[in-house]
C-alpha cells in the first residue's frame, strides 16, 4: 500500500520505517526541512536503537521517502497517519495545534491529488489526543477544507501507538494489542491490510474508546512507578529492601499483576483494604514519609461514594431502594462496606430508604461485623426488606450492587423510574431498560 505519515518525530519516524520494512511505499511529511533532508539521505532524524539501519535499507530500496509538501506525498495514498506531537500547555491541556494544522494541510492537499485505485482514503490519528478529537476538530477541519461532509471517499479513525523509547521497533512489531477506533468499515479494512504482518489482530472499537485507551495506559504506567516508589520510601525506614518485596509482589498474577480490580464500578471496602491503607499512611506519618498516592487512593474512594450521593440528591426521588448491602456478593461482611456508608448518608439526608440483601441477616451477625453495623446503622432491622420486590415497591430510585437472581427478576418485573448500577455486571436486559444508569458509564 502507499501511505503517508505526517510528523517525523519519534512516533512518526519509527512508524514509517517499520511499515516500509514490511514492503509498503511510505511517504514521511514534516515541516522541518532538517528532518526531511536526513530521512531522504537515509539517516534517522531521531535516535532509537536499530532505527538508522531500518531507514537506510528502506530508503535504498526505494520504499521510504520524505517531503515537506503534503500534496507531493498524497497522490494515490490509501492511508494517512497523523503522528505529530501533542504537547501539554502550562495548565495541562493537550495542545492540538499541530494535529489541527496537519489535518488542514491534508484536506487541502487531498483536493488536488488523485485518489487511490479504490477511490477511498483513511485519515487515521496516531498521536495521543483527548476523547472527542477525531469526531470533533479533526472531522470539522477536514469537512471545512474539503467543502463537504466526509463519506464517499474519506473516512477517519484513531489508532493509538504504544511505543517506548529505547524499544520502539520491538514494540511496533510486537504490540500488547492493536486497537482501531472507527465507525467506518472501509477504514477498518484498510488498516487491517496495512498491519496484516502483525501477530495481533486489530480490535475495532469506538473512536473515543481508542482515544481514551492511550491515556488510561499511560496513567496506569505512571501510577505503577509511583506506587513502587512510595512502597520503597516507606519500607526503607523499616530496613526492608523494597526491591525484594516488589519482586515477590509481581509473582502474583492472580490479583496483583492481572485484570482483577481493574473494572470500573463503585468504591472498595471490606475488612482489609481500607484498614491496611490507613495503617500504611500512619506508618508514613510516624516515619515522616509522604505517601500522596496512597492518601489519594482513600480520598478517591470517598469521592466514589459522594458522587452517588450527589446523583441521588439531584434527583427528585424520595423513596430509595438499595439492593445489596455487603461489600461483596455472597458474603454478609458489612465491615467498611461502601454500601453501608452510602445507606448511612442517605438516611441522614432524610431519604426513605429500603434495603434488600439476599445474604445479610441481622440475627446472624456476630463479632466485629455486628459491632460495625451497630455503630453505623443501628436501625438496620427497620430498613431491611424481606424481598427485592418489597424493597422496590413504591421506590422512585433503585441502587443495585448485586447480581442476585431475585433482584434481577424483581427489577425487570417492576422497573423503578431511575436505576443506578454500581458494579457494571448486570445482565443486558437490565442495561437496556430506559431507567438504567451506570455509576460511571
């Protein structure tokens, strides 16, 4: 395929060289004459292990070219990859000026260059951009300069890159996944052909999902670095080698290095996580060690509860059904359950609250579990309903954190005016109800 790569920085140059190695006819475009001249001479404009050799071979074979002219690059091009920089403003906002300028140049050049044989071009953003960029300014700029709506001969998409400096070539050919955000099957077909040499198949998703994915990945990577460093700062004061701790930590691929706990939902709770986080923060204070990430974790958890409270308050509901009280299904452990905290706040704000939990029986609560609920909801017996149907009877709003079959059946039989799903694991027929709202989706 003949393709164009706009932006000959790190991502663009690696992308162009790797695609050229696989036999594609690649044109690199950049306004920086020095970068274009270097690539034209078979030299790499950026430093990356193995990249200079790839570029020299591709240029010698006539598969890699560079120009400052968008029009010179776009003749009969099928796929246009936008790989320009997206720096951060002083306030933290993503600066899209280079993306917008490139897209404008692309649109103007497309007006005067011949289409490929199949009569269709894909403009695919590879730069890291906020959700809504491709559907918003990118599409608007293309349509403005083309003078018409996109459709017959132009489609758009988002294909985030996951290249690490120092291992960019290996990362390109062996990515963790290949994701394309687009609503156009022709774009998906072109990108599948373009990247057919990769072992990973393309996962086609919504444009905004693909845009958000890169931010989620980088935020998690940064979180992991900060977490390991906070553990090291604290444990160092107790003569503990945090490298050994984290080596053992990473051997757990069931909970630690896994997808467990990485599903959007409600706040965490239970007898371990809140207690142990507070203990670590106490050790940090006693050792004069600042642990902002751990402190932020507890603060973020409180925000998860407060957000739901705010949504209930903002509604005109009076009677509320809370379906699920324990911190986890199939247990009656109420200790530090965020559902108990939610119930306590709603009762305190004057809502007529009805609670149903298929497991919780006040008569069978003992020990610390009994003491905890007595201190937070001493009137639990009056709030509990005998069935999900009883709890839902007359309810204006229902909050669900259980997948219990009786709850599902009762909701489908008599849906409330508004339903808030805390965990995102309810059956599709529940999510299809007009009253359904996810807690964060």
